[in-house]
């Protein structure tokens, strides 16, 4: 989790997020699902991080586990709202560029956060 600085999250050679919020968490899905990491985190400016033994801290500290669960729940809730918004765009024959932009937002949300579709 960053203490300060800005990082980018890159998946398959494509930047999917730029993150500078203190308390952001990276790699949580890989740890929870016991799978390899699927994205890279690269610094865009000098940054400081706190590195934790994620499996151990998630298993031993309920506060950390709840914090990560809340992050994932917010991300999923927002992604669901965007999915509904994209489906509505498809039903009203929005231009492909608008639909593409909304899909990018869903991808962003599923990775590291983003804005709520109500501000569309």
C-alpha cells in the first residue's frame, strides 16, 4: 500500500489505473485467491510503500481483512452500477465510443477503483 507517490497499474501492457491514494492495496485478489499476480505496479514518481506479509496479516488481523473486504465490495458495487449503465447505453444505441469508454471504467473499477456512474 502506498504511503506516498503515484503508481500506475499495468495489465497486459495496458495502463488500467493510476493510483495515488494512501491506503490503496495491491495484489489482494492474488493473495485471497492464491493465484499469481495478473498486473504490474510501476512508480510514476518517487513513492513509498508499506509491504506486508499479506497472507499472514489477512489471516491474523480481522481489521485488515475487513478493510480489504470493504475495498473489494465497493469496487464490485461500483462495477455493477457501471455494467447496468453500459447495458442501458446498448439499449439506447449510444455511439460505440461512449460504450467503449464505459467499459474501460468497469475494467478500472474491477482493478483499482473509479468514479460512480451516477456522475456520468
